[in-house]
């Protein structure tokens, strides 16, 4: 989700602010929770189907409807839009995230000495190749995976590292992934300033953009 965005041709040729959402759906209990962050590395869209797809579909339809009535100029417009996207039932819960929310999971894995690299059949686990993941409450120190949708059986990974002494959860100290807010690229700053100077971003939102530029 980008800002600003709308049915204005000038927006298509400018680098814009990226907003990402990560959706969690509780299978037994609703409402859904959407975690939202500005400006991060975007991932490629997959071809999966799950309960979160319904949430994303509702959000996309609402964004298209909103853009027909006028541009989306700032991230907090998405927050309001997502909260109100469900016409029946409980609204979605939106949690706005900042840079200090994120922790360094790679460093955590190194400290904790957990095993994510080898399954029980001694196969190397390449995370980028995983297509399906399964976690079981009754087997909390393992996860199951498939590297193909046609694969019939899950492979099991016991994350307890048998070769090294593992730290207890009480000994773990989470390390922040970022010590300060990530800077936008100079190219992106230039394009956003250009949109502001041409009044394609309304003056009402200038204070927000001044804080990120």
C-alpha cells in the first residue's frame, strides 16, 4: 500500500512511501488483527490461499473504492479505512508499528542455539524453499514443513539443538533490530517533496511528511 496514491497520473511516475500490513487471523475467535508498518522491504506475492486472503481482499476492495472518491495521501488514512472495512460484525483491530517494535530474530536464534537448519531426516532446511508450515500446540519445540504443494507428508524439524547447550527462556534478552528510524532514500525524498510542492499532496498532510523527510 503506497502513499500518496490515487487516480492521478502524476502519482504513477514518482517514488512513494510504502505501507505494509501483516494480518493475523485467529481460527476459533475473531476479530482479525492487522499489523501495519510504514516503509519496509516488500516481498513478492505468493499463490497461497488462507483465511488471511479474505481479509486482504476486503481491504483491497475498500482501497479501490476510496481511490475513486479521492487520493489516499497519508498512512493513517489506511488505518481508518482498514478499521471500517468490515460492514458486518466486529471491526478489524489495527496495531500501528514503529521501528522500535521489531527485534533481531537472527541474533535471537544464534543466542538460543535453536536448530532451524536440519530436519529429522538430516535434510538441510532452506527457509526460502518452504511452501507450507504447520505448528502444533502438542509439539511446541517442533515445526513441520513442505517444500511443494504436491508433497504428501510434512517433514519435521526438532528445533532443540542436540549439539549445543540451549539457553533457558529466562536468560534471553531481546535485541532491537533497529536503533533508529530507517531513512528514506534520497530519490524517494526528492519525489515526495516534488508532489508536495505541486500540491498533489494536500497541505494538511505536510507536517506528517516533514517528519519523515
